[in-house]
């Protein structure tokens, strides 16, 4: 029997609750489909600070590098906000992405028919939306140097960050997006701010140059402000959206609300080789942590992405996704998705319903 080694990073806030649901389902679906998952829980984020004094303990990174895939829940909490930046949970996540060489972040946005009423947009706008945001993950303004805060001779403090991309960094993420568009509906929209930013002018030039290698993919360009407007005006026009790190961070969260809740969006972060990182798009929600109120569905859908993309287990991934669709169609909802006529459940009860759907 095939054994896959998975490093699990429950992290902080609601992370342990949603990870518990996901790992229970993963063990069940693995049993049903004839493979075994060896799960190795490790601390990261605030949990890493509490356990080892740093947000990404060396042993955690080593375990991740040695695994077949990494499953992350959520990191962060207000109790860590006063720490120096290198010790904050978010720094651990950035270091994890860089340490695994994860330059491509994939965020699918698919409308579940049962949740059309949960979106703030009209049904005719969001019905049949199925798009994919491809975000560059380890470059741009989040990693560019120089950065920092300085006090001038006049006593005024100034903060600064550097948005920078090399042609090779743009090329490698663009090729991922072109390849995915080729596998989907053949349309790629590259998002930039080339009318203002030099770095975006390079981005647009490189993406345009690569398009000759993909004659079967229809390429278009949008400025990021227009892309934000188009996402809520007519999201069905999009197939694959290619973005830089900063723009993708913002646009993918905006796209999450098409589904009615950011609690529905999974993601995958991939490198040129080695294990991928699979995690929900939402944060750690410390205000509801430990209250059995969390929505575990994005975590479960991230686990499904791990099965499909990271482990090549297509049938098991489809089974998990079908269980999510079935439970939602049956009217079960956590608080963030609640609508009239539905049945309210907590995190654990949602997990129980998913287990029943798998059976």
C-alpha cells in the first residue's frame, strides 16, 4: 500500500479545530481509496513561537522539506502583534514559502450552487463562476529590498518597501498560468499597473513575449484597479487571472466573497520541485477560536487540492469535494454561510456531516 508522508501545521486560532476535521476526513478517504497517510504534526506561527521561540522552527522546515506535501491551517493572533517583526507568525509563513521555494499560489474560485444565496452579489452575476487566481508568491513588494523604517535628520520617520521582479521570476509564474489556462478554457488575463509602475511594465512585456509559445491561449491585460471592478461586475468573463504577489493577495480575497464567504476558498502553493503547501485562504479568526464556530470547508477543500495536485489521488480528491457539495446541498451551514431555511452547525458537527457524506 502506498504511504504518503504529510506534515500538518495546525498553527493558531481556529487552526487546530479545522485541521482536526480535515485530518479525520483524510484518513477516512485514504482508507476508502487504498492508500495510507502518515501525518506528522509540527508547530508553526504563534505555536512555533510558543514551543520554540520562533515562528518557523528549524525542525518544522526540515520536516516539511522531507514530506510529500504540507497541509497548513492558519497562523497569527493578537497576542503576537507586539513581537519584533522576525518573530511574528506572518514572518514564519513567509519564511516557509521561501524555504520551500513556493513561487506559484493557486486560488480557485468556484460557485457552489447551494451557496448562491450566500453571496452579496446577484444570482445572475455569480452563477457558473469558475476562475483561478495564479499569484506569484515569493517576490514583489513583500520580499523586495531595501525595506524598513528610518528617521531623518528632521526627526520625521519614513517607511519604505521595494516592489521588484526579475524577468526570470515573471517568466516562471507566467508559464504556470499559461499552462493552467491551456488545461482549462484557454483564457488568461494578466493583471498589472503598467500605466504607473516600471515593474509592471516589465511584467506586461514578459507576459506578452511568452504568449507566442501559447497560441491556443487568449491573452488579455487589465490594470489592477479595473480588474478589481470587473471581478464584481462580471466575474464570469475570467478563466485564469495572473497576478503579482501584492495584487494577487488583494484580488483573491475579493474573489472569495463571490462564494459568499472566505471560509470556502482553498489554495495550493507550488515550487519547481519538492512538496507543495496547501492551505485555506482565510486567517486564524482568533475571535471565534475554541468556540466550535469555525467553517472547516476551505480547509477540507485544501486537503482535496493536496490529494489531487500534491499526491496524484484524483478519485479521493473528488470524493472530498463531492462530500462538501452534498452537505451544503442538504442545507448544513456554519455561521458565516447561514441563510434562512438552513440548519446551523458548528465546526465538529460539519465534520460529522462530511464523514457521513463520504460513507
